[in-house]
């Protein structure tokens, strides 16, 4: 029987993942990127100092406050926000390139950034990762051991505010068991990729020469 391969072309999908600090967003994202090597992670600019083990260009692009202000004025950010007293921004170029090239992109950004991206690109997919409980969130923040007590207290207070915004997201995932959380995120990615509304061109792959001969 003749089997034609159906092909389609679509724009890159922007997946936004937000979560209160310490929930496990970095852990979940790195697991998902391992399973999906065809998805990129946007590297944000920030004015905060690198934590132990963080690398410029891999975790963030660490820049001065003055440079951040200049980049904002030039419209170089797709979104930007002040989080925990520092500035963070997603480079517009990364986002535009991914969308036009058809490569899916992950944004690890806060609720303010998610709101800005969804307003500009309603087709972006927003996902909120929730901690299983307050006590577990506190334990995970403490376990990271890269932040001092005052910072942890501030992050917990911010978490209480941020969680109110879960309502504006498309999906939620509770990060209780890591495997389960990653599996749920995987399911969301796979389903979003199959949406008819994202396809910009349909086609049938041409038969190979050999098949043509066999099928005439
Ligand atoms: P975030 O990026 O949201 O600030 P991290 O990914 O750095 O959080 O995780 C914070 C801490 O919680 C880390 O020590 C990480 O190993 C741990 N962690 C993440 N997910 C889970 C989970 N499902 N169960 C237990 N510990 C977790
Ligand atoms: P951290 O300093 O712990 O790496 O990140 C603090 C918070 O800033 C996290 O909620 C993270 O998602 C958010 N964040 C990181 N990069 C960006 C960004 O480019 N834009 C916005 N709006 N938030 C960001």
C-alpha cells in the first residue's frame, strides 16, 4: 500500500514556566530539556550577582544596572520585571528567532513577565509550577544553601503573593514527585505541538523515486 508521509510546518511555541523560587523549576526544566533536545531555553539578562556555581551565558547573562536600563530603552527585551529587588529580562531576539524558525522555546520567568508575554503573544503556553506545601517549599529553599535566611524569608513572602496569580495561567503542575511533574509537563508539550491552530502549512511529503516507480 502507498503510504504518504504527512508533514506540517508550524511556528515555534513559547512555553512559559513560572513558580515561586525554590519550587523546583530549574530541576524540572533541566529534566525536560534532556528529554526534548529540540527545545531551547531562553537565557535571561539579570542585574543580580551570580550564585555559587552559576555561569555567565549558561544560567543568566549577568549585567550592570546601567546596561539593563540602556537595553530596556532600546527595546531589546520582550518582557522585563523587577523580581526580589533585581531586574530580569528576556531578550526579544531569542524569542523572535525561535518563533520564526519553528524551534520551541522555554522561558523561566516570573508572573509579571508571563503576563507581558501572554499579552503580546496570546498563543504562548503558560504553566505554573506549585510546591506541594508551604513547609516543603521552605525546606527546598533552605536546602539550596546558596541564599541567607533574610533572603529565604523574602522569597517565602513573595511566594505567597505569586501563588495568587496561578489563575491567569493556562496549566498548573504540582511538583511533589519530580518524575510525575516532568511527565505532566511532557504531556502538555506533546499536546500543544499537535494543535491544528499552530500549523501554518500542511503538505504531503513527495514519494521517493523508488516508490513512484512501484506505484505507477
Ligand atoms: P527553583 O528553580 O524553582 O528555585 P530548584 O530547581 O533550584 O528550584 O529546586 C530547589 C531545591 O528543591 C533543590 O535542592 C532541588 O533539588 C529540590 N527539588 C526540586 N524538585 C523537587 C522534588 N520534586 N522533590 C524534592 N526536592 C525537589
Ligand atoms: P532567580 O534569581 O532565583 O534565578 O530567579 C528569581 C525569579 O526571577 C524566578 O521566578 C525567575 O523565574 C524569574 N526570572 C528569571 N529570568 C527572568 C526574566 O527574564 N524575566 C522575568 N520576568 N522573570 C525572570
